[in-house]
């Protein structure tokens, strides 16, 4: 989703070493993404084709489609979903769930946005201006939502497919998406972290009757 240094629950040294094949796959994905971002900045989203992306990334068009089913996926797909789960599962077991979710969403957003602000601005701008991008983002949210439901179910002992867990998880993802859209619609002039705190306050406390 869509996006200061983020606090990762484990250090790189603690994580399993990737095989050569996995490292090559990551390198190819990054080459395709980098080529796509560069082309979009040069000529716009609609003018950028898969053939152009493949040529710039020095891969075949079929390779692009093997990694990303659609052009929208190249822009929207990232590696942050597992980080959200890792952050959630690393929190103290006795921490109240609202505090846990505030921490996880804030830290996840910092990873996804503040580690590469230029890409985050491009992504969110396209979500506002390209209907197909926004539609695809909604689809991808359902995948992230299922993963988040699983982790919340583990933490609370509830059925991850229950209505309550599904509504709770998707309220946070929906809030994060609307915050990103609001940020982009206003020309990325606001402090994203401040906007996200306002969103989390609404999710935790609802809204008052007075217009701020």
C-alpha cells in the first residue's frame, strides 16, 4: 500500500539468506519497476507500454508479464505485506489491539512511503489520476486484507474469516488508502505521518460533530 528509517522487527542478519535464484528474481523485479517508473516520469502512464518497459529493463515482454500480470501491478506491487505481518506478530502479546494496530500501520506506512518518497508520490498520484490504477489497488487490498485477518485472528483467538475480524482489518487498510489519496489530491503538501495519525484517531475514536 503504496509511501525516517523504519524499525524492522528483525535485522537482516537474522533473516534467512536468499538463494541465488531468489536474488536474481528480486533483481529482475526491481529492474522492471525502475524502468517503469522512469518511463512514466518521462512520458506519462498511458504512453508507457510493456514493450518499452521490457526494452528499458533489458528483459523480454513475456518476462515482464511473468512477474507482473498487468501494467498496474508493476506500479502497485511491493514487498511490504510480509513486513506488516512481521511487525504485528512481533508486538507484545499483552498489548491492547488498538495500540498494536496503530504501531503496525504507522511503521508499515513509513517503510512503504518514507523509504522512497519519490516513488510514493508517483504511485499515489497515479492512484488519483488513473482509474485503472485505483481499481487494481482495491483488488490488491483484498489480498493484503486476508493476510492481515490471519494475523489478527492469531493474536485475538478469533476466527480470521469472521465478519468482525474482516471489518476491523479492512477498516485500517481502507483508512490507509484514503489517506494516501487525500495526500496526493492535495499535491503531497501535507505531512503524511500527520495525516495518518489523524486517520488512526478517527478509526480509534470516531469523529466529533464539529468541523475541524
